[in-house]
C-alpha cells in the first residue's frame, strides 16, 4: 500500500491518508525550539533540550497522541470531529498532509467543512504558530464551535515519566486575561530552578477556555470524545496540582463558502513579559504568512547551496533536499526522536559526525558544535559520552548508564582535519580551548591528545580497550571488566593517525608526522595479525579473550564495520580487501543493504552485551544499520567499486523500490532511518525504524557528494575523484568552496567506475585532479572526463 508521494518539485512529501503504518514525522525547528509533528499533528515540542524543557506531552508512536489538535463541533447537530482526523478519527471526505521544509500543512474535509492547518516554528523565537483556516463548503450557513487543543508537560520529561503522580503537583495553568493566553508552568521545586512558562493563545475572540485535563476529557474517557467537546462548552477552569491542557472555544458562524482564519501561538517564555512580547509579534495572520515565506526562502537557500544532478532523481532528491533538511534538523537533539523516550542532549561521537557533515553546508552550525566538542574533551584526550546544553556532561549526571564509551575521542580528529580541508584555515589549529576538566590547549594539541590517549589505552593484544562501547553502543559488556579490546576501534584509531600524519605533513610538523606514521604502522600490523580471523576481520576480544565476530562462533559473524573500516583506515592489504568486499556482497547483503553481521544473536550473552538480547534483526543485532551501510559505500568508493557503492546507496534510499510497500516498510519514506530490520527477524524483515536521528545523515551526504560524485575537500583544494556506477554517463555538482563556487560536470563516455582522464578548468586543460581555491566569489566551471587511462 502507498500512503503518499513527493510533490512535483520534491520539496513536499504529500501524505494521502491519516492512518500511516507508523506516525510520519516532520521536524519544525529553529536553533532553540523544536516541534516534532506527525501527519496528524501528533508529537511534542520542546525548548532547547527535549529532556529538561518538554512543552507538550506525547504518549507514544503507538497511539500518535496527543497532538496539536483543532476540534470542530456542529452547533445544530452536536456532531463533532477534528480537522486532524486524530484524535476523534471520524470518517473524512478528504484528508492530506504535506510535510515541507520548515512547515507542515494538513487539510481535511468532514461534514461539509474544510479545515486547513499549517504548522511552523518562528525563525527567531521559541514560538510555534498554527495557521488555521475553517471553510464552509456547504450550501447553507453553518454554526460551528472550534477548539484548538494541546496537552502540556512544561518541564522535565524524564522526571515526569518516573514520578507521574508527583510531578503534576507542581503544575499550574491559568488564563491570563491581559495576555489573552493560557500560561502553563511547573512551580520550581529545586534550588536554582526558575519559573519558566509555556503560553498558548489564539488570534480569534474566544468564548471559553479550559486548562484541566480531567474536566475536559472526563475520567475513564479519552481524547477521542472529551466530555467538554461533547457538551460543547468549555468551563473556564484554571488548575493547580493536576494535569494541564490548553483549549479554547471559538464560535464561528459561516455563510455558505465563507472561510475564516486565525492563528494559534504556542511557545516558551522566561516570564510573562517575554510571553507578551512574543504574542504581540506573532499572534497575527500577516506575520505568520511572512514567517512562512521567509522559512521557505531560507530552506531554498540551503537546498541550493550544494546541488547534484545525476541520472537518478531519487538520489538527487535525497542529496539536494531531504538529507540536508534532516541533517539540519537533528543537530540540536541528537539523542531524541519520536522513537526515543526521555533522552536529551547530544552524543559526543554523533555530534562530531554531524559537524563533519555540516562543514560544507552550514559552516556556522558546524563551528558551534566543534567548539562544544573541544570543550567536552578531557585534558587526557578522552571525552565525555555526550552532553546537554542545559545540564552539561552526560557522564556526570548518569554515571552508571553511559560512561565509558571508549571510542568517543577518535571522532574529533576527523572533524578537525575535515574542517581544515574545507576552509584552509590553519590558524584555527592554534586557537586555544579549555578542556572539560581544566587546563587549555590549542586545537592541534586537542586532537593529538585524543589520538595519543587512545593509543595508550591498549590491552593485551595491542588493540584499544573497548570498555562499554565502541561505535557499537550495544557491545556494552565486551569490556566491562577492563580487558576487552576493539578491533574496529583499532582501525578507527589507525585512520585518525593517518589523517593526523597528513595534517602534520601539510603543516610541515615533521615530528608529529613521523610519530603518527609510526603509530599507524604499529596499529596496522597489530590489526592484521590479531584482528584477522582467517577469512575476515573480527569485531572485538572480550574480557575473557573470546573472539567476537569469528568464524568459530555460531552467531555474529563477519562484522560489517570491521571489514569496511579495514578499508577506510587503509589497513587491509589488497588481497584481503577483495576477499572481505566479496564477503559483504555474498554473505551480508540483502535487498535493503548489508546487515551489520550475520546470523543475528538469539540469546543473551553476558560477555557481549545488549546487542545479543535485542530481537533478531533489530538495531545493532544484525539489522541493516544504515549508518554502517554509509561506511560501506565510502569503502566501495575507496577501492573503485562505483556500481556497488551506488547499488547500496539505492537500496538504502527511503524511497527505494524495495520499500515502496509502505505497509511493510512502515517508516517515513523521505528521511533516512537508523535501521531496517534484518533477515534474522522471524516476521519483520524490511521494516524501517528510528528515522530522523541517525549518523547515517551526515555520512550519506558525504558519501554522495565527496565519494560518489567525488568532489572532495582537501588541503590544497577540491580533489576530483568520482566513483560512479558504470551506466551513469553524466552527472554534475555545484559546490561552494573557500569563497568561490565550482560547477563540476562529469562525463563518463567509456562507462568506467573510477578514473579521471581529463579536466578542464574554466575551459582550459587542467593537468591535476586538484582544483585550487580561487576565493574570488565567482563561479568556475570544471569539466571532468572519466576514463580508463588516468591522467
Ligand atoms: C546510534 C547512536 C550512535 C551509535 C549507533 C550504533 O545510532 O546514536 O552513536 O554509533 O547507534 O550503536
């Protein structure tokens, strides 16, 4: 079954039925405020951090409730429904939701009344706006009551979930007559907390309001038929010490074909004055319209910044539009999506990868993250597992749960090296930043310390300790005893050494160059000796010396990341490279892409960790883990397998043919999913899960632009090294780089997968495959001809 399709220009995804197999979300956001909005308006909003500053309640994707609803009631018949379909779920005559970049528009027709709601988040303020239109399609006049509705949390969602009956005792929601708004908040209950509030208001005259959830719905009842909507009148209750909602009663008398419109504002303010100023500004239709126009033009700018054009429209759509949008959306709350419960903040390794992905697209956003990464590094070189803008380091607050991810620091050097390649700015390396636990050092020193720390933290086999996780968070028992070692982390560290060797060479810092080369060689030799299982590379040694990923095991064989990173780190000798890539093709690959390993684990192994307890084929237990598949695509490109790189990219696309049965795939067909359930599952193979928040996003963007199109940042300029599917005869990419824009067209007349035969720069023959930065604000044309003979 199909539940939707893209609009013609690809800038909207049009959902054609309200009951999609899972809620299909859009992220509406600015730097401080996020509104996760499903196709029916379900979802939650938060300010700054999704854990500590949750504004709206959201039960779960199972019910996709509550949400930002507009109930409608016919005064004459007493019949009621909701524009959103949810939560009343009356039969609709027409229903459609368009998820766009920065807005969602929902339209429905029921009982001769058309309702249309556009949701958006103001660009510069913590305010979300609903533009609501109600139209009478009937031949006769209609008397309606209309009720905008939300349910508040107004505080910390983790505490709220744990202590449901206590947290509501801090609640207060009142109608402020002067502001014409409902103000909801939790009384501060700890020293240092401040009285922040959420406000909810409409631009239309109101006949009543409600803030008591219990009165609105009625006990033992639910949102589908709330008592007060059934009766028609809201009772103007303010509440203290109970669950809070916001609802208004509007009375509309509409002549035939008449339409009325109003805006609803929902937001976060530090005090009532601030709320008043937001309401003054945004509670106006014209302002909402202007905001919407500006949001659209902002996203057009982002979409236009890097543009690819290839023979595959789906590839282009993901690179040019939806992948970029997803990348911008997730950087504020890297632990949270509609699938995660109460987690907030940003994972350290995730943030490093997001920043790397953002460098070419939104340097300002990338820089802001990079500074945080530097700050959250310890003076030893190690780093915190993650951090929240409002609560600081994760490790300090939740020691037992997430400390001890061994790999975190290894991601920082990659990002910094990419920063220098992107910008050419070596001065940044001299800038000093504080360490999280005191002291300061230059950026260059920060990344050297990361590498040296990891290099020192090695065990019996000479590989880095894994402690509670490497890239794979779910290998959480492998090294709990302090002895387990990670083969993958050995490779990741080798890659970091290689990159620092390159940087040191560029900086003419011979000492570091030699140091890093030595470290790299030592690691490569160790990995090839103790990391090699005979037919492929292992994942890890656990505390007892058990070889995870080995052929001797019944489950968990051929760990994908150890094979792909053997190539990314350039540790694997050529004969092994061929062998492991063949294994990926023949042993791990599926119609959705390669699984993380196979077979999946079927029972808990306390020597490995939670990966073995997840349902077969789900998440790290041998799903087709999209992030890892992106590594695989880059590995393919490194060895010149253009067909295979493209094949995997296509399989991974959320709109790939294998996923066209939406009932089977279930997830949003317009954003990357963290994983597709793997072949180990008894009945869910092919189901997509955990959309939006995934490291797949930066990696797929980099894989497509820098590796498949092959226009890659480098110290001396833009390196041209495409790795195509053979059947692509032509492709192009527009790439801003260090103050100029490069229009690169690539011809592939001989149908090769890799290899550059000729380059013309601004019409003249260019004898190198590095285009030096012009920095002149102009557009430069680069014509590339691929072919068998390199040169
Ligand atoms: C999740 C995490 C990421 C981790 C991956 C594998 O996507 O956000 O940091 O590497 O799972 O465990």
